[in-house]
C-alpha cells in the first residue's frame, strides 16, 4: 500500500498526482482514528440540525453504501422459501372473494390509504414498529395495523360518512439484522357515520362478522371471542360500579395506566382508593 501511495505521488505528470483530498478519500490510507467521545459529539451536533449540510451528507453516505451479493440473497430468503402452494393460493383467493362480497353487500368500498406513516412513538407506545429512513433522513414506518392510516385519511379529508373494507399486509420488525420484516395479513371493516347516538353501526359490524363465519362451514365449529372496545362501555361499567360521574375521567386514566405500565392489581386498587372511592367500588 505504501508503495502505491509513493508511486501515485511521484507521477511524472502533475495532473495525475492526487490532491490532498483525493489522497485522504482513497482506500490506500487507513480511516482517521477518532476518540469515541469525540465521535459521539460530532454525531450529536450533526443530528441536531436535520436541515444542515452535514446531516444531508451523512444520510447521503448511508444511502451510498454498496450491497453485497450475500446480503441481497439472504434478505428475504426465509420469508418465502418453501411456502408457496398453488392450492393455498387458490384457497386464499376464494376466501378473499367471499369476504369482499359480504362487505360490498353492506355498501362498503375498497379503500387504500398511504403505505408509510411518520414515526410517532406516542401512537404505538410499547409496540415494535418496522421503521425505516427515507432519502432526507426522515423516519417512517410500515403499517402496524390498518387503523391508524385510515383514521389519518378520514381526518385529512373531512369524511363524515363512509363504509370501507381493506385486506392488506401489516408488518412487524424482526430481531435479525438485514432481514425483511415479518408480514401478517389483516382485514378491516370500518363504518364512519355523522350520527353519534346510534348503535346501528356497531350492530351492523357484529352482524357482518357473523355473516363471514356463516360463509365458511369450517369456522362454525370453532369458539370465538368478540372484543368490544368503546369508551361508552367503560363509562357504563364504571357508573354501574358506583364511580361518581365527576371522577370518570380519572378512573379511566388509572385503567389506561394499568395496561400501559402493567400495574399489579394491588397498585390499581391503591390508585382507586386515592380517588376516595369506597372499598366496595374498588372490589367491584
């Protein structure tokens, strides 16, 4: 290596000799060594200004990396290997057509929303997202579910009445480095209505689920749990257990913390007792 550097510098034609910058960027010289603390300081300074030239240069260098043939071949090698079956593909198509026929009978339309979302830690707190970076350095995520992108779409377009269905892939990250995210197939059926005091949309949704189960005889032999998630149900349960109406919001926050922070039953009881609720209310 030293010989090549010397020969390069001693070229008879000055135009063929490297400049200092060319020499420093060449593979003939080892990369400059930097203390770890100095490196962290430089990175923090660079990351602090996402609109700066240094940040754009750093992101550009990340995207300029060369991909080895091995990485290219192994990226999704275990995702599809040996998983294809023509009969399974035909069966999946039959199920898809049967379900969409039921959705269309209820007046639902197929609606696709944008694939990527800006990463927002608050929206999926505690969930692992398949996160990526675009060419500008912005962090985006593949869909974790079919709900959030649709809610964003509805809000942006001021939609007040709509029935939609969507059968699409959602993604989960994998612990392996340089590996394709895990894919799951999810089905969504949503009803947007301007009427807020009617339970007809809820009833129609449950009836639609029943129709899908009835469509496939093999599914009728199984047992199912249908989870209803609605703040009105929670409010009714709290009122029934004797929670005063002026403390409903605080009680709801305690239950939310119990799920997010994985509180024990004793910790939940203590928080409810701090609301001055009676022991009977807490035990209920």
